[in-house]
């Protein structure tokens, strides 16, 4: 059996209870060593066989899994954050299906959730933004033209950008071309929830300069949008003049 486990956003205690239990039971762990907090390996048992996937190809990862399956061992494939976001897991699922190897998925806390917690931010504020766009700038790996930064920016929703910290000059230009005002608030969160987390605050108009001067080039999220500003509408859910399924409105 293979368990795909989301490691969480960084802090060792932000893995799920289920994820920690699966790690503790695993005979073999293949982990994303370039991104996952190595302290998470402390959950593993003493004689667990551990492989760093940052040094491996897909074929080499599959070979490790096949060898473990052949002798009845349980494998954990430990991915950063939640494996559904930029996790490169679909190709692994398809390969395991072809091999007839059973697997399941344990979700994790994505770094975009960890970043919101660190920022004490709510991405979906009434009258500001009710949509969160999770995307990345086009780099070595292309992005479909219909999902260009400029086209997505036209919605002026909350935008969370992965894998884009080294592309801020182009990113800033496309955000402005797409429709964000230069004064739109931006936060850059480096290694959200890790011990060495850093938070930079700027605007769309100062994004590139801020990131360039910080020396941050990777392992950071860029959050763009009015959700980090001061203006928003109070939620009707707790408004005394608003009735819900569970309570009548209370005139005040």
C-alpha cells in the first residue's frame, strides 16, 4: 500500500493526525527533501527506509515503490503542503494504476493556508473579494495562455502565486496590465509557518523592488489583493439584522 501524505505548510506540528500516524507506520518514506521540513522525519520509526525524491526521477521513485510492494512493505510518499497543488501526483497515480498498486491520499495544510494564518488574513472578504485564484507565473514550465497572469488579474480577486518569486519583474508588469491598481496590497511570505518564516508587505507597484532587495528567490508565496487592506463589509452571517436558518434577526 502507498499513502500519499500532505506534509503541511512547514511547521512540524501542522501535519494532520492521520498523516503523522501513517509516517509512524511506514516501512519506506519517499519525501520531497527540497521542500518538506526534515523535522517531520522524526515521526518515522527507527528502521524506516528513507529516500529524498528531489534527487530522483519519476521512474526511480516508482522503482522504490515497486521494490517495497514486492516484499509487503508500506510506503509513504510525503509531499509538501497538500499534494493536490503543484504536487506532480497525477502522473504517479496513473503509473500506480497501471502497475496495479493500491494507494490512497491523506490531505495536508497547503502553504497558502499557512500564509493566511501567518498574515492573520481572510482571503474572502465581503464586498472585496469572494474568489481566491491559485496560480503561478510562467517560467521554465509554461502556463496555458488562457490562464496568463494578465487575464486572471482582470478579475482583481485575491490571487495567491506559487513558484513566482524569481519572476517578480514580469509578474508586476502583468498584474498591472491585467487590472490591479499599483496601490493594491501585496504580501510575500517566505517559508510560511517554518521557524525562519519571513513576511514582506508592499504593493503591486513596489513588488519587484521589495522582493529583489530582500534576497528571497524561492520557497515563498505572493498574495495580491484588497483582502489585506482596511476596507470591507461586515459579514451578514453574524449581523443582528439578518435572519438565518438557525436564528431570527434581532432589531438593534
